[in-house]
C-alpha cells in the first residue's frame, strides 16, 4: 500500500515528535534534600561549615530513566547561610568571604561531558568573594522518577579566590590554605 506524500510526511513528523517528547529537556529546581559544606584545617582542629540553602535551577534531558545531557546548572548560595557550630567562627568566615560586598556564592555550568552512565565531568564558573574561576568537577549522578541527584566535591584554596587564610587569637590559630567544597544537589520537577 502506497501512502500519499503528504501522509508519509505527516507520519514521519508525528513519529519524530513523539520521540522528541519522550526525550525532552526539562527544567528542575533544587529541593530540600540539597546540602553544601566547606571544610578545612587549622592549627587547632579540623573544621566544617554547612549550608542548607536551596536556590538553583538546572535543565536536563532524561530518556528511559537515564541522564542523557546536562544542559544548564545555575546555583546561588547566600554566603551567610554557611554556618559552623560557633558564631565567632562564622563571623571570621563572613569577613574572609567579604559578605559585606559579595552576598552570594555562585556556580554556573559551562559544559558537561559524560564519562559513563553515572559519572559526568562538569566545567563551570565558581564565583566566591567576588572572584570567578572556571573549575572542573567530577560528579556522580542518580536519576529516579522526577529527581536528578549530583554528588561531588572540589578542592580549592583561599588564594585562588583572592582571600586570605583566616587567623584568630592574634594569629596563634591559623587556618590552612586548602578547602574542600562538598555538595549533594537534588533537582526535581
């Protein structure tokens, strides 16, 4: 049976439209299970500060419950949402982060490369204390019904972002130069 050209064209367009809809890009927002932390060392003890801030969006393409592409990620974290167990440490951290001038820590994705089914390498711009740096990050991904999770970490230094390692008690306590940023991002529809 021969289909007229118009019906063949319409059938082809309909087929590809259905395929594209099943692999559509979708916008996601961070959910309540998202967490961030920064940790380091000092001459007195190791330390960690955490934030439960949840401001961010992403655009992913999912097909057959698998992450096909990471199209965009844009996160803004209020710098003063990062807290330790000590208010005095928080004040020193905010001074180091220059929160009087730079209210947010930001991350914007530039590109994403798939390494395997659950691992991606993200290249993005971190802006901390008013200084922007492009950094590569390897993340582990999981996809459930309507949630995409990305877990990873970055090692940075105070100097990279134009900050000085904090000191306390007239310089008798010194913070190490190296920092580790850890994140567990949960994006949902």
